[in-house]
C-alpha cells in the first residue's frame, strides 16, 4: 500500500518494492571492525581532510554520508574522493569538493564492498586494521572483511 496514512509493519524480508526505504538525512557507513567511516577533522572537513575509521557516534555529522544518484558519497558538503584521482593500490581517500570526477564514484557491490569504477578498486582498510584513525585507501577488490562497508 502507498496511500497517505498507511501504517508500517515488520515483515519477513523479501526484496519487494514495499521494503525499499531511503534516508534523506544520510546515515552512517558501517566499516570493518564495527567502526564507521569518519572525517578526521571532527565536523569541519576541508579539502584534503583524511577519511578514516572511528567508533560510531550517531550524533557525529562527519559520519553521516549521503549516497548521491551519481554514485558520490557526500558529507559536510564535500565528497569521498581518491587522492589525486589516483587508481593505484594503496592510494588514500580524502574529503574533497564534489566535482563529478571518476575518483568520487562509489558503487555498492553484492558482497558489501564499495567499488570505484574508474580505478576498478574497492574502498579498503589497510591490512584489515580496525583501530580508530585507520586511514582508508583503495585496493584490489578481494571480498575480504577489510572491504565490507554498509551504506545506511
């Protein structure tokens, strides 16, 4: 049902259109080790600010990411960006003005990874590290736990 006033209910997951919801206010992006994708500058991230793992904080604006229709992930008015629009393994990610370049496109994959089509690589936590402050990078997509990122 789609009419005004329709009450929601809990039901077995079945993948139907009735069970697809979007949050316009953005949401946390869950990361390896139960951490969240976080901007290092604590809600003030300018161009070039590191993007890292950190304990999830529901109140932290810099952990609320909006998945745009063009594939960009945006927070604090900027986008998740591959440093220098790079494509090599180990290239770190950062926050940068949204400009539509290939290094700012992220596609959620069936295995839970976030793939950047331009580089063909996935968002990655180096060597599977899960400590606060672990700087994120791109790396060959390999299905490991270090590459599981859940968009909410």
